[in-house]
DNA sequence: AATAAGGAGTCAC
DNA sequence: GTGACTCCTTATT
C-alpha cells in the first residue's frame, strides 16, 4: 500500500523530488545523528516551502503507524501547504465513473492522499495546541501566544532565534503581515515562519465555510476540543512528544514502545520545549530530570532494568 | 562534562 | 497537599 502511494507521489508533478527526511530515524544501534550536524540543504529543512515535508511525513505516518527508516518525503514545489489544504477543502470526493481515465484515477489517488494529509496536518496542529496551550486559530493569539508559537516553531525546526523581532505582536498582527514583512523581521527564517503560519491560518480557515465530510473535520474538532487545555503534567508532555515521532523523534523517541521505554535524544531540546510550555525560560535538563525522578516513587516513570543514560520507562505503557 | 540520584526550600494552584 | 521549579551535593559514566 505504501509503496503504491509513494510511487504515485513520486510520479506526480506536485511531488517531484523525493528526498530523505532530515529527521531520519536512528540506526539499530540507537545512535542518532543530529540533523544539525549533517547540515541538510535548505530545501530539506523546508525553506521556504517548509510545511510540506512535515505534512508529507505526517501523511506517511498515517499510512504506516511504524516509524520506519524507509519512509521518504517529498520536497514541495508547485503546491503550497495552504493551497493543498484549500484544494482538499473545496474538492468534491463524489464523482467516480467506471470509465475513469488514468489521469482521473491518479487525481483520485492524489485527492485521497491530500485528504489524509489535511487530516494529519490538523492533528499535528491539535498536538501543538495541546503542548503549547494555545488556540488553534492564530487570530485568537495574544502576544504571549505568538511568542510561544514562535519559540516552539523555532526550536522544533531548529531555526535561529528571531522571536524578539516579533515582540508585542498579537496573532491578528501576525496574520496581517506579508511574507515580505516576515523576511524583513527575520532574514534567516522569516519565510519559514510565514509558511508555517500560513498552514495554521489555512487550517483555521477550514473551520468556517463547510460542513463536516472529510477526515479533516474530525481532526478539526480535535483541534478545538483541546482548548482551553488543562495544565499538563511532565509525563503527559513527554508522552505527547513520543506519540508524534515524525515531529519530535529527533529529540525524544521510543526505544521499546510496548514496554514504554524511551530515550531523550536531545536533553537540552526537550527541556527547552518543556520550558516553553511552562513559561519557564530557565528550564534545563537538570531540572527536568529532577522532575522525572520525582515520578519514581509515584510509580509513573522509572529507570529501565538495564539503566542507560537518558533512557526512562513509563511504568504503565500505552 | 554530562548525567543520575535524591535532599530540601519555595511557589502556584 | 500536590506538582513542579530551583539549587544543591555526591556519585557515576
């Protein structure tokens, strides 16, 4: 199934370049090569069309729950993320005739893929909303929310820090800015931030103007139902990260999901994400790990039988 | 040097 | 009271 879809995608004009994901899963030995070390090309990192690699990776995840190394992703070109969302949103999935031409069949498959992609994008947004404790619609963001989103996006994609250039902007302000405005505030990653915001805006736009049919709607209700979210526990936060391997496996990943054993690949990064979530700029791994150790006596997290550095185990696996 | 373990004080809810 | 943050010492990798 996956190979079929991959082949279709590979042969489709919208997905001309199939390239490995920068967050390539670790080898069997468990060693991990930081994507920052291998210095992937800007297109690999998603510049300026960053949304697509992540979206497509999410789509791959939907097709195959396992985080397999063979997964490939496409570099975007002719279709922006927002356009892709729009296309699926406004397409009608109805008309299928027995005399379909090859092209139409291909279109149908593409449509299916796009529908799946939209669903996964919305789920990713739902996850981010939950982890960040912000609303899904950027128009509703306060200045603080904007800063959280910026910090998060920068850390998630390892972009240079530029959130200071966006200080005292509300979500409305941000949404009214052009791509050029973004670039002026951040030469290095303004275009990427703009692309990401575009995805969120498009997803929020799906809320209105249509009634529930496609898979995107379930995902959307998931997005809105998560807000306002409750204070999140550290163990919940870690589990959320672990359950999104395509987004976060570069910093935390399962060693043995069945047993609940996981490894923190980038301690500083995980701590930073946790600090963003809790509005604790001084958060570091020393403090985060102290909180994890408090879980020992509570029976939530423990060290595995064979203790290894940065490896922990949920006492009650999912 | 980074990580692990755990004591102890503090704070917000 | 609870959960988390913070700072700390000591031990281990």
